[in-house]
């Protein structure tokens, strides 16, 4: 598979030009030889991830949280140098897809979480940087908050989650905003949702949940953003007929 062709196909599938954000979505680090025979995908651009990708013989890594954000790569020193040095020495290219992978209606983190929860009447929701990146929907039937929390633990593989139990005793309508979506909790409150599922908790989300009478469940930034990466790996294998593996570090944060 040609690197530029694969990157261009992913650009189109993920509609990266529609998103205004600090992450430079798309191919962030290229390689001289454009031939790609194996891809590794991960949540974060990190040296352990690159090392595992190299061990598995990948020529391209795809990250939800990429390497280049805003002017973060203005200087190739320290942290940046270490990343670039490893990628260049091991001839590995890097592709990033941040908000586009949150928002994708099929492959996205939030769409995949909604699928795992078996939500019905799913539609785009949660506006961020001008784009709808989350989803809202309904459980097949109302369940207790405890049952909903147990379901979240099951689909994310987490033994524990953070719960702000300030809403109804039962949950039917759910908004999903993976990762760092805590600060957007006002939107599901305004929409009258029973529960909001996101990644990492925040103090202001606690205050707003209490005042807004909503149940908020936080299952970890990392865990809630493995869904889209895993789905994208399967999509690449099926569409482009090359091995594409999700490398899961099961981070607890």
C-alpha cells in the first residue's frame, strides 16, 4: 500500500478538512519509502507505542492523539526530538486523527461507544470547536443508575469509574462525549439527558452536574478513546487489505 494514497483515503473518510482544532490531523511525519505493509494504531503518540510498532514491523502508526498540535513542533528539541529521532531512525510514518475520529458517524469513538451501549435513536450531539463530535441516544429500556454504571464498566473493561450521581434514579437517555469531554457537560444538561458518559472527570463538571441534576459517568480518557482506534484498524484491514493492529496499553487514566 502506498503511504500517500492511504493517508489521502483516510483524509477523505474522516473528513479532516471539516474540523477546526489545534491538532494537525493527517500525515504528520512521512517517510521516504512510501510502501506500507503493516499499520499499528494507538490512542497516543508515545515512545512505547512507536517501539511496539517497530517490533511488529509497522511502517505507519496512526494515533488519535498525534504529535503535532498548534505550534508544538516549532522547535525539534527535547520531547519533540526524541519522538522524531525514533520515527526517522526506524523509518516509521505517523498519521493523526483527533476530532475527526471522535465525530465519525460509524468509526468514531462516540458512535462506537453508542453501539456498545446498544443505544437507539442515535444522533450527532455535543458541539465542540464548531463541530458535533459526540452522540446522544436512548437505551433499549430504562435501567437503574447502578445497572448503567455496570454496563459502562463492562464495555470499557474498567473495574472502577467515577460517578456523579446527581440525576434520576433510572437512566434512559444518554449523551456520549469521549475523552476530555467533561467541560461540555452543560450541553446534555440543557438537553435534559438522564446521563452523560465521558472520559476524565473535572471539578467544574462535578459542580455543574450537581446543579444541573444529571448523572455523569467518567470511564477514563484512554479507555473511552480506544473504541474509534480499534474500529479504524478493522476498517483499514477490510478496505485496504493490509494488516492493521490496535496496540492497547490499557492505561488507567
